[in-house]
């Protein structure tokens, strides 16, 4: 009778241990799923349009001359062109491509879209001088527009607008780095492991 009692107690203990083990497994699985879910959520948070804006101004003097009779007679036209331009540099991180390896807890960024530069110039003409034999035409305005945009493009390259936009990009991606590191995941970009913000900064600015 006593022997049966001990066998009964042993069976109960075994069942309790099995339940405990199952609960542990469920808890472990839930943690894995939650980690992947948090990674996905952070990617959604990062997936946004980052826009950095700037303003540029310049003054251009446009001149043109039509010559006749081997240059003995000429008709001039000129204008003072004042340009005020709003410029934006944007990264559309909705277009970012990535791969998630849940088994090895690795997220790999495989593509970051290039910056999109938009120039919206407001061009005004002052002190316009022209003649009937050499008036301002659509071709003149097209030339002025091209010249304005070319000059603005050079100014943008020399300014801090693009680098500021890039810094904002890195700041957004660093949030993903923090999440992956906290959850024990590895972040890669272009096949290389990103361990800290410095490495992220170097990789993005290559």
C-alpha cells in the first residue's frame, strides 16, 4: 500500500514537471516571436520620408547680343535675374529593402534609396532691356532656367544640406541598431556587421 502511494506521488511529480517544461517552452517561443515582432515594428517606424530643407538665393545678369553686317550693327538684350529657391533633400525609407533571418537573429539591410533633391526656384526679372530685333524669347528663359539650376546644384554640393540630410538618415537607422542590439540580434548593411553608430556612419557615407 505504501509502495503504491509513493508511485502515485512520483507520477504526480512527473506530470507537474512536464507541465512546467511545456510552460517554459511556450514562454521561450513567445519571447522569440516577440523579438521578431519588435524588429518588424522598428523597421516600420524607421520606414518614413526624411526631408531636410534649405533656402538659396542668387543674382544673375543675363546678356545676349545679335550681330548684323559682320558685327558692325548689334542689338542687345539683358536682364537682372533674382532667384530665390527652396531646396529639399529627401530619403524615402519606405523604399528601403531588408532581409530577416529569424533563425540566426540577423537583419540585413540590402538597399537604402539615394537621396532625392528637389529644387523649386522662384525667378524674377528686373531691368529688362531688349529690342524688337532681339526680344526675349522662350529659348532665353529656358537658358536662364538651366543656368539657375546648374548654379543652385553647385551651391547645394558646397553647402551642408546633403550632409545634414545624411545625418538624419543615420539617426533614424541608429534606432534600428539600438533595437537589434537590445534584443540580441545582429544588424548588417552591405554584408558587413554594424556594431555601433560609428560603423553605421562609415558604411552609409561610403
